[in-house]
């Protein structure tokens, strides 16, 4: 008697779950709003994509770590997928398990309509899955795909059944998988405080399809990559904006400047709880609004991170306010005063530089704040070479009679310059 009552309750529940959302589906079709009149009120929006053979789930889905479902992608098994079984509510459906339309791995399961009688059929996990509803929330998700023309698509359901510690049935609920979109991924949050009977200690996961008459024969739904486990969201992402922008080269300021720091955190799931920042490795403070700091000469460090509403913490990141107001200098320069022949110093002189043949021009550029950047070599006002890596050397091998001006310009990373001219 108890078993008969339980089966009747399941049939009534399934009927309600199907009828209520379908009556509302046409109303929401224009603006792609899904029916939400059943148990789940923390539903996360169904993700739909441009039709293609395979989807890529959003980056924040983590669908392997902590999965409590055995064989979630239906890869294991002999004649049927391991850990799953068929449950019939009537005749007229074909259960499929093959490599057609797989999303993750090589196989997926399906249910195909072959009957003229409206019935519901489902794949269900064969073993009980342990849960702790008093202390945990869970994510239930699946990939699914409808096959056939739009008029043939029927109603798929992602569901869950709860049982007490003795295996007695307590509840069942689910959500209709929208028939207007195919090739997509669906996820919903299951809150322990709202949906699970506190007596529940076990659950089974249900993948259901409703057959609906001979005109819908051969219509089918496929399921793959089923996940049930605790939420494993990505942490928030915090961005940092500094104003005004650097006035020098390579992200450097050329004078001490008061800057405004604005932090902006986003979280794709639960929302941002708080953002924290630290200046020059000082104490962490909670960010509430943009703040200003004086960028003194050298490197000023702004570190920051955010936490979402379920406690996921972002790894701290850093932005640097770099200030260099000091010019670089040449510590040495060649050629020096003297007489050179084919790059060899023959006679040191104290008053001039004479060069016959080729010669290597070389400088040692020093900057103690931002560091050396590049050196330009000019002859008689014409740029001949730019060297960006030490050693700063250029081979001057033009044989032009007469006197010339060799000019060397050195730059630090902030864009400050030092100039040296050598009459040759």
C-alpha cells in the first residue's frame, strides 16, 4: 500500500511539474523569460547559445571537482551506463545510450518518443547519493539537446528525489528544460534552507522526458555531463583604475603626483561581499569608495582583492604607481679624447678626438629609479642607430672626410634623457 501511494504521488508531482511550466512557456518566449512557478526560486538563468554541434559552458562552471554522481558523462558501462537505470511510467519510449550527440566524452543518454500515448520516462541514478541538507547547498546541472523539428520537441525535466535515512521517499521536484533552445547547458542552485526536507539524507537524480502522441514520434532528448555537488564558483574579479594616467613613458610618472584609485569587483554568481586594499604592503582596509594617494619617487604598490557572498576569496593582485623625476646619466663614453685608427686608440689626447677608419661608439647609461631604456646615436644631426639593450654599442664605419658631431642620447624608462656630443 505504501509503495502504491508513493508511486501515485510521484505521478501527480511529475504531472504538475510538466503542466505548470509549459502553460507559461509561450508567454515567456518573446523575451526569453523562463517559467519559474515551481519550487526553484533561486534559479540561475538558463544559458543558451547559437546552435552548433558542441557547446562550451561558461568559464565559471566547474563540473568535475566534487561531483557526487557516479559516471556523470555516461562513459562507463556494458549494456547500460553504470550507475544509471531506466524508470518507466508507461510504454512507448526507447532509451538510448550511444556516441550520438555526446557533449563530454564519447557517450550520452537519451529518451526517444515512439508511442501515441502521453507518458513520462526517465533515467535515474541507481544508487542513493548522500547529502547533508542542514549544512550544505548544492548545484544540480546537466547538458541537454532536443532532436527533431520544433513541433516535435517535448518536455524534458531535470529533477531530484529526496529520501530519509531509511530510504523512505520524502520529496521530488525539478525544473522543465526549455524547449525553445537546443544544444545548451542548464544549472540551478539548490538551497538547503528552501528545498530540502531537513530529514533528507539521500537523493537520486532524475533525467526525464514526456512522450506525447504519434505526431511526435522519433522526437528525442539527449543528456550529458550531469553534475550534483556543492557549489564551486570562481572567486570575484577585481579591476583597478588609476587617474590621471602616467605622463611619462612605459607607465611611469615623471613627477610626484596625487592619483585617485578606483576598484571595481564583479562576480558572475553570488555577488561581491567586500573588497579590500593595501598600500605599500600596509594593513588591509575595506574599500568603500575611490581614494587618493601621493605617488612619491620610486615604486608605490596598491594591492587588492575581493570576497563573494559565499566566501570565495580572490587571490590578491597589485597595481604599481611608478614615479621617476630624475634624469639618467652616462658613466662612460667612447670614443674619448685621442687618436683612433680602425677602432684602436693609438695616442691619448687631452683636447680633441681624431678618428681614421671605423670605430665603435659605446656608452654606459645609468638610471637608479626607472632604469635605462635606450640609446640613440646621431651623426651631424641624422639618427643612425637606436640600441635598446646593453651594451649600448654602435659601429660607425662611414668614411666621410672632415669634422663631424657624434651625438649620443640616452633615455630612462620614464622618458627622461641625457645628451652628450663629441666633435670627431
